C-alpha cells in the first residue's frame, strides 16, 4: 500500500465484514501472517463497535472514517468520528469472568484493543471529533526471544589491552547484535523499543527512516549509532548511540559522533542535533567536542525509568534532555518573532550557536481558527509532542483542549514546539507561560526555528541532579531553573 486509503462508512455494524476484508487484504499485502491478521480483525471490530454503539444517539444517522496506511514497521488504522467524546481513563479495568456463565465486565473492548495492537491512542479533537489509532508491527520477536544461543545481560569486566575498530554501515545480519548491545547498555529501558527487535531495525534501515552504523573490532560489535531521519533535509538527529559497557572509556562515542556528522554533511543536511539525558555529561561532552552547542533543556520530558548501566542509575523523577545543535550548512540571516521578556537571553543563545537572527515585532493572528498544529503521543516515555506551524485565532484554545486531553490520559509531560516564523508566536508563548508552561529554549533549523515549552502534569524536576557540560549549558540551566521555580511557587 503506497498511499493511505480512507473509507467513509455509515455508523452501522453491517459495514464491519466488508471493512475487515479490505483491511485484511491490506495487512496481508504488507506482510502480516494469519495470527496477526486475526488480531487486527478483532482490534478493528472493537474500535468500530465503540463508534457504532457509543458515539451517536440510538437511531441517529451518521458516518465515520477509517484510514488504512502503511507505517514504518507495520500498519496503522485510524477510526475517526464526530460523535460523543470518549474518555478511556473513565473505563473500568477489565477483569475476566470467574466462570463461563458469568457476564464479562465492562472494559473488555479496550482491553482487547490494547492487548492485540502494539499501539493504541485516543484523541479528542474538539469540533473535529475524535480518533482511535491502532498500530500493528510486523515483527513481534525481540532480542529477549533470542537468548537460547547466547545469554545476554551478564555483566562483563572492562576490556583490557589495545583495541582497534572500524565504523561502517550495519549489515542486516548484525541487527541481533545491535539489539544485544542496546540491552547491555540500557537493559530493557531504552525509549526507542524498536531497537530490541532485530527485524524492525532492519526494516527501519531498509525504508530509509534511520541509517545505522556500527563500531566493529574483529567479529565483535562495540557500539551503535544512527542518523534518525524525518524525510526533510532541514536537520537530522544523531542518536541511538550506545557502547557496550566493557568498551567504554576509549572515545568510541566521540568517534561515532564524528562519523555521523560526516555522513550528515555528505547527505546534504542543513543541521544536526543530539538529545542527551542529563543524568551524566558524557554524551554532551562528546557533542561539544564536535562543535554542537546547547540550545534547549527539555525539563522533565524524559521518563525516569531509563537505566544507564554503570553510569548513573535511575531517578524517581522525570529526567531532562539537553538539546544541542550544529549548523552543517550556511544559515541565511532571517527574522524570528520572540517574546520580549526572553529577547536578551535568546540573542545570547543565537550568538553562541553562530546563527544570524533579527527579532521582529509581534502581531495578531492572520488566520481564523486553530491554525496548523499536530499532536502525537510518545508512549515509550509517557509524554506528548504538539507542533504549532502557524498560529490562528483559536490556537490557544485548541492547545488548551489538547493538553487537557493528554493530562486526562495521565500523560506526564507535553512538549509544545512553536514556529518562530509566525508573528503571532510571541503572544501565544506568553499566554502558555501564564498557563504554567515552562520555557525550555530554542530548536533551530535551517528554514524554521521553533521555541520549546513544556507542561508537566503533576510531575517535578530535580534541578540539583541535572548534569550539564560547558559554560553555555550552565548559562541555559541558570536561566531555565528560576522560571521553573517561579512556576512551582505560583501553582502552590
């Protein structure tokens, strides 16, 4: 399936059979086997049943849409309607009947969807209705299933003696060793869980979503890194970088970063960025040595379950990400629109990045409605991201609605990224800060810079535990921390 297929159907259960047949053909063409096809069929039935039986008043004639699309590693089904909003958090947890004659308890449909699909997300979209999105991955065999031939996770002593290595593209047959490497570095707590599924790693590389490189000595993989690509040449993330604990302390991370920068330049990217947790400064120092500079501290955006083996252990609070940027091509001088209160600091920040910007005056929104924004959950770290590309008269209200929906689903952190090319951005940023959003810094790009704001849902950040590297990072931390403390004082 090269392009998404969208079907508009009447809200009656009679459409289920033909719909399931269509989806089954799309899933079969995508490569799913019989067991997965049956699971997709049941999950889809529950999503459609929710719409038909609960979205509209009894007897009300209406319609709903089903979108079927191939996504990296699998298939996504989106069931959308304009009926009554749905609050999954209000559905009681399902409990199995004690005997065959006992009626099943409520919550079975939600239980089945979450059990049979790999990702299930619900979005209430205000006047545009609501969506249920189901994602099923092709491979469900992780590195945990590959332990028969060689146990993994057994601590090993640091490697002694001289060691030579080369850095080159990963071969498909090495994906299992990359998954093992991720485990040895992080346990099963790395946020991008696809790395634990060798077949998914191969598929992501094959489809051009990532480009994996490995550091190899003889037949042993010492570490892994990758370019993470979103389809644009504006900027690329250097990430998925880890080194087996026994090979740390040999500047491997630094050399892998150098290799990725060279590859990003060769591919014509305008800039590169890295995101490092602030439980330690090793990754930040490696990036600083290559010319990256800090531009944002995403306070509390990361889940506290990260387990950096032999580095810093785990924290009970949300973790902070250090965002560092490196221009790879000439950035033309252009105008951005920033709040006056942050102007002096942002001028200093842009100067440290070597980017030429002039600050333009703010303006009122030029378009009616909610503007252009997109929202997506990041389930692996219990967070969400909302991008605002243009600001309309109703953008603030729509953002408030979306954030409230995420909070009702007990999402810990909501990151909002607002384009600074829009003259109405300063007023929106100020309004969000008044609502409790925290200024985090800027996310530069060759064509469109964004400002980063974060909302923490009853979560705290221990700023004393944040480890940063370099004077620029300390200046950024000293600027963000008082803003966070003032926000906490107001909320008390």
